[in-house]
């Protein structure tokens, strides 16, 4: 299989992975031939990339961070929590929803159990084959990525639960934002942006008195847009005034937003998003955190087409967890671009003289982030 941006997918290509609805129903099965209409509708639903069948990359396995069952169960739990808060725009201090925290903790345990099965689990694009409300999938992604980073940081069980719940609910305040503003496809006006920024405070007040949800998780909702130089919101706090969990969520929230397809912008590939984050190193984000984050991100996803400094073309076939920028690749052509009759795999961590010089996306080529 091969990864293809939705913008460059073409009629006649066949899916290598199923496409699901937000209720877990299979909308498009493996092997379905794409049409112009299907490609357009998938793009409108927020699908960033597709996995396409390709005989030359047959046998490539793209691991899932979470099982399909756990993804669907978590999405349903997130959706229900967001809808419950949406239906209570004037929630009083005495109104609580104990079941929300209980349900969230149950799916949080499932997530931790599955992520804990692989010590070398990497942050990989997760929004590739689920048609769903962006906010729900984004909440799941931020939770999973933050939990992986918490594991890599050595957090204990209770800390991981709190971090994961804070990440899963970091945008809960958006349930109190006008849908006109929340779903606006273009740039927000100054008034609309001020309204959008209030989701951090509203999220804190929604969560702070909720049973089964730690107060620190509420502070994650409050602080995830604060930045270490004080340029963030809502309070403009800086440095160590921002809790470490909120700093992690701030990095991951930005990364997932950049790598997600939206109606008003195309998704970035992982290496582009990491480069954009690094532009804010020690200004917006903590440098040591960014370094760990980069070590855990699969900056060249499996199935991505790359060009080497030798002139050969290849597809990423596996990830080196200890050396993310030196993946295993499948060589498809010779130095002159002529297709090989027998493609073969090469581990770039053992061939240090061979470098990825370009990333090819259809007919487009872009420079990778420096190693």
C-alpha cells in the first residue's frame, strides 16, 4: 500500500484501507475504485490522506496506534461528552455529570493498555481513514499523542490518566462557542477570534467541579494555548507558570492541527509540522520537550514516496524507532528513475551515505526537514 494525499488522489486508484463513518460503519471497503465524486466527498469530510493499493508496495504494513474498536469506542465517548455539554449552555455550579468522567477513565485505560503493548510506539498520523467531526478526532489524536509522550517521559499511571483526560477534554470549551464561529471556513474577524479564545476559560469552568475528572485536567483545558514567552492566552502566563502537562498538550494540539485537513487549509506532512514547531523553540515551546517530541514522531510515514540523493525513488516501508529520520525504505527505481523489476528494502540507518533529498507527493516535490 502507498500513502496518497487526498488532493492528489485520482479516479481509478483503489483503496488499501476501509473508510469508516463516525458511527463505525464501513462507508468504503478495501479495494473500492475511487471516482472523482468519491474523492471530492472524502475531502469534504476532512480526510487528509488515503492508503492506495500499489503492486510495488504490496506487503507493506502500516501499524495502528489503537485498534479500530478502541478508536470507535473512544470517539463515541468523546462525542457523547461534547454533546452533553453542548446541550447545557448555562450549566450551573451544582450541575455535574459523574458518568462523563467514569466513561472517559474507562476509555483512557483502554488507550493506555494498547499503547503500553509497544515500548517503541511512535506518533503516527491517525486521521487517515475515519470520516468524523474534526473536533472529536482531534481530541482523540491529542490524547493518544500526549499519552505516548507521557510514557516516554516516565510518568506514572495516575499522571498518565490525568494527562490523557486533560488532552482528551482540552477543547471541551468549544462546546460553548457559536457554531458559526467554530465552523467558519475562512479567517476569523477580531471579534470572532476573541470569542474563539474564550474556549480555554469555558473549558476550565466546565471541568473544574466535575466528579471523576482531576482538577489538573481542567487546568490543561485552561492553559493549552499559553506559550513560554507569555504570548499565549487567556492569561499570558509564561515559563514555569504553565503546567508541564499543558505544555505537552500545547505542542501536540498544534502538531495535530497542522497535520489535519481542513476546509480552509491543506494538511502538512509530519516533517513539515515538526519544522514549524521548531521555529518556536524556546519562544513558544520548550526545546527539551520538542526534542523528545521529534524523537517520537514518525516524520516519514510508512507509504510515503521519497527521492534519494542517488536519484532513486523509494517508498517508506518501516520506521526506525531509535532513528526516526532514517527509516527503512523500498527502492522502486534505479538512479535514472527507471522502475526496477524487483524492488528491494534498504535500512537507511545502516546506509549513512544515502539521504532522503526530496519528498514526492504526486507530481510535487518538497524538501525534507534537515536531519
